[in-house]
């Protein structure tokens, strides 16, 4: 019998650092040839663009597969299973498969999909890794009990009651075989201890926590767990499954759209306008690429809540349109007209 190909599922909330972790993994794959399945949320293939070229020898461009027709946990039958079948039918099968889920994905339906007869005999889940944002948690974001995260913080509406976002975060924790507490360098040791104590309340007993900065984790700890997670589903039920007996779910609580900006004045002004817009319209996540005046390189933008960062990721290609394209993600319904006006209107006024 053909040995099953191990699969690592990487999940985590919006902006926790999943793509950064995957970049690190591809760059230190120890000779393994990896196929990467990316579940982009939004209309632009930003995560695939960020990852392209970071692991040329271990993950070729043709081995990067993007699922952009919706959250992977909602498109198991229609998109994920056929994608896996096509990947497994290739003559040069990969040594390992990594799945980077959308930040809005429930891991449980994806884990259960590995028991579908179409793929069960050929692949197995090596482990499920959930990436958590230590800096966001220390500020009382994406958690249910503020006091357990940081007793000194002022009240946060997201923590006062059970919310869809809070449930989603818990579901990703309870599904994990390992939790990566990323951005640990931005939080004090005392706060990290408090955050870990809070996370362990929501995690299954025995699940490990690893502190990391910039997604740097020993690849030996990420690959080769050998857990066959699909055969060990006990205790991983999501809130929705517990409440509705395993019925299918929908992500009506989330919305996203993309837009193009013209006439960006400067890097600093662009980042300031993005931060202002996020604060004014309660945007959860924003990401994209910008064309800055006089810059020969593309400027990558990542925003989680009001925290906005940017860096030049690579030179513009000769035949590439130098445009500023952004994806905005938030709770439904997003006021697309107002958000677009805040972003593009401010850019036009500054140009």
C-alpha cells in the first residue's frame, strides 16, 4: 500500500501570523517537497503572492493551490475534496501537504473531511496547528474573559458576552494539537503567563503551547507529529456542532470586499488613513499591496484591528500593473460605500 501523505493544517484568527509561519516552514523544510493549499478570504490572492518565491526548492508555484471560492470549511465537498484528489493524482506527489485556512474557518469540518472515502486511504492529518496573536490577546481582543487575559485593561465589548468571534476563537483552540502563541516579543512574560492560563481553559488537555516571534518555530516541532488527527475527533466539537447536532454552518457573520486605490500620496499617509478607517468603521482585518510614489518595490500591508504594519516584499515585475489593491474583512454587514469613501476619498484628497 502507498504510504499516506501527512498533512499539516494551520488555522488561527485573523492576522495571527499564519502566513508568516508558513513562510518560515517553507524556508526550513529540510528537503521535504511541500504542496501548499491556501484558503484566501476575499477576492485577491494576497497570501499566495506573499508566499510565492519563499520556498522555490521545496514548494514550486504549481504546488501552491488557492481555494478562493469561500471558507474551506463551507466548501469541503465542492472544492476541497476535488482539489485533494487532483493533487494526489499527480505523478510527482508531494512529501507533505500544508493547508493554511482562512482566519474565519472552523477547523472541525475540515478535519472530518479527511475521513471521506475519496481521500482517507491516501492522506492523514499529521497535526492541527492554531496560531494565536499574543499582542492582540494582551489588549483584550479575540477573547471572552477579559480578566483572564489582562485584568488591567478597560472593558472591551467583545469580551462582555458570547460573540461569534469569541466562539470561533474557542473552536480553533479546541481543535488544535499545538497552539503557537505568536508575537510573544510584543508582550511581557507576566502577560504571556496570564494569556496562556486563559488559553488552556479552552484547549483540550495535553495540547502544547509554543511561544514564538515572527512565526519562527523549529520545523521539527511542526512537521512529523504523526497524530492522525482525523482518527481522534473526541473533544474537538465546535460550538455550532454542539448546539445543532453537527449541522452545516454558514459564515453570515462575516463580510469582505476588495478595492483599488489611485493616487497614493505616501507610505505614512496611506498607513495613517488605513488606521483611521479601521477605527472609524470597526474593520477586523485589512491586507493588500500598495504602489508608492517613486518606489520600485511593492509595499505589503497587514492590519489587525488598528495595528497596521507594512514592508517592501519584492520589486515590481516589468509586466506587472503598479496598483494599490486592498481586501477589507469585518463583521457583516460592512458599510462598503463608507469604507471605500474613507480610503479612496482620503487618497484623492492627499494626492
